[in-house]
C-alpha cells in the first residue's frame, strides 16, 4: 500500500477535490491498481490522507510513476501541495474488524 499525507494550500481545497475527482480515473486505469481512498482530516481541513493499494511495489514505482498518465496526474494535482508530500509504502501487519 502507498500512503501520503497531502497538505493543500489554503483556499484551494475545493479546486483540489474537483481535480482529484478527475485524477482518480488515472489511478484506476493503471496496471496493478487495486483500490484507493482519499480522506479529509477532521482537525485540519486542508490536510488529506491518500491511500492506494497496488499489486506490487513496482506497479506504483515503475508502472504508474513511469507512465505518460503520471505526467497528467502531476499537472492536475502537484501544484496544490504545500509542502510537497512524502509518499511511503507500507506492508500489512495487523488488521481488525473484518
């Protein structure tokens, strides 16, 4: 799973959400994509948590990030972030409630 905390510039959350609505189709079309979630922080309304599940790490790092569609993703979203997010990869250890 890939995770990133997205801090959106003040005053740009509505535009970011509209852009993300378009951009999520780019994710869904990638080889190795499983699913994603975008959550808005309750305590800080300009902060979001993006989680993306991939079949493999390489599906994200080589496949998606190496694709022409990633350039479109960057054009749609990267200018909204301040500071630019750190993207990290996680492996499951424990899960509950299933």
